[in-house]
């Protein structure tokens, strides 16, 4: 099979992957600046990888709705598995749920960017950041032990 190289397609994919990275970076920055060990690098990489997998699926010549749905299911399950690594339970307390949900969200951001749904990606990023910045201080006063 010959290796196809289309500079216009490479540019389009690079731009999409960089947009996914850029939309996830503030979320990673916020998560990485706190007590969470997952964040600054992980969230942008998850967004880029999700975007990359979705771009690959989108470009499959014989892809139908069923195969694309299976790919999305596998992708979101895998992203959920990565997010699950951020959840810690000790002494009856569970921490890391918001970080895990943010990991899952950046996966959705990456897929949205890949499929050209920038409006969805921007809204997901903005709302996730708003929750992290605005609701975290409130959550600390209401329930100081949990996420």
C-alpha cells in the first residue's frame, strides 16, 4: 500500500490537533496547579490523542455509522480508564473525581474538534474551566473533604 502524503490534509489535521491541545491546556493547567497529580501534561495529550483517533476513524474509506460508533465507544472507555487512575480512595474519602471527569471531558473535546464541531469543543472547555475555577472554592466550603 503506498503511503499518501497530502500537505493540505496534514495541515488540517495538525491545526485540529493543536486546537484540541489548546482547549485542554487551561484545564490541565488548573488541575496540575492544585493537589492533583494529573493535569498539565495529561489532559492536553488525552485531547490530542482523542482527536487523532477520531481523525483516523473519520478518514477510513469503508467506515459506516456502526464502526464509527464502536470506535467512539472504545475511545471513551479508554479515556475513562485513564481518568480512573486519578481517583484515589483512602480512609473513607474519595478524591480525584473532578479530575477524572475532566480527563473524560477532554476526550470529548478532542473528538468534537476532529469532527469539526468547534462550538461543542469550546463550550465543553469553557464550562469545565468554569466549574474548576468557580465551583472548587465553593465545594471546599460546603464539603471540604471531597471533590
